[in-house]
C-alpha cells in the first residue's frame, strides 16, 4: 500500500486564484513529518513547507499553507494567489521516526498548470 | 545555502558500460540519498546512506551499488548499464530526523 497518495495527476488554475493540492498519508507511527516540494520543468526539487505531526498550528510559508487534518491523515497544500511561475510538479513526502530511520516516502506528484 | 552538486546534468552511455554518478554536498549532512524519477512513478529510492561507509537498500536497488567513503560524497554506480536504467537520477542530502532534503539538479541519463 502506498504511504503517500496524491490523487490528482494534473490540476489547472487561473492566475491569481487559490488552488489546493491533495495529499493523504498512511502511518501508524505517532511521530512523523510531512513535506511539500516543487519541481519546475528544469528538474530541481525545491522544498516548500513542513508540518510536524505534533504541531498544533497549520504551517504557512508566504503564499503556501498546509491544511493539516490529522484525524483524516491529510496534508493538503494550498497555494494562494497563483502565479505563472507556480506551474510545476508538486510532491508530498513523509518522514517517519520508527526505528530511527527517517526514510522519506514520496507521492507520485501532481502537475499544476497556471493559466494567464 | 546548502549546495548539492551532481557531477553531470546530462549523460549518454552504452549498454554494458559501468556508469558512475557523483554527488557532493557542502553542509556536513549525515544522510544522503539516490532516487530515480520516471514519469507517473514519482521518486523511487535506490539507496541511502546515514553515515560514512554505511548504506542501506531502498526500494529499487537491483542493478545499482553505492559508495560513501567521505561524508560529503555519495556515488551511485550502475554496474552494467541497461536501457531500462534510462531515467532522471536525483541525489539528496539532509540532517537526521524530520528535516527537509536538499536536492541536486538531477542527472538525465540515457543508456543506448
């Protein structure tokens, strides 16, 4: 079973609108970290935002926020006021602490296209 | 800023060749990782290393080996390259724990 599921292979959004990219995860470990990365067409992976399993507040970084619903095991990325430069692949990832390995697991990604 | 440098952005090799992909990080990170990325499959972990001379297999280690003789350098070796190893290869490093990974720019490897 996949530990990280991103159900939207592709998303389209109008410039200046908000968009939500879905991510659900599966773990029995009470301690874990959730991450979102952006990969433009040039190929480099860029870290966007982090949410710890014990964090009470949803993480925010500029136009990025993470809608963390622990009971539902979801960690959706919200991008406000989309820009053309937001067009990219977006990956959700998790690091679990069981056994101290902290091996990251990635979803298959969502391709976001921002229209002018 | 953390810098992870992969030796080549593009590489073309022939089947049966031994191929070396090099990765260097400059932030004294304990953990280093090699992934391959194929369309629709996301990132799949080949090997990771949590310390010098230590390595662990990831999800798809077959046909690959790794070497970490120094903390800053993690090498991926394709022992005998095959066409099904044509892919994008990404190296990453991170501290231990719930820290984000820092990625190199990737190597697009073609095996002919």
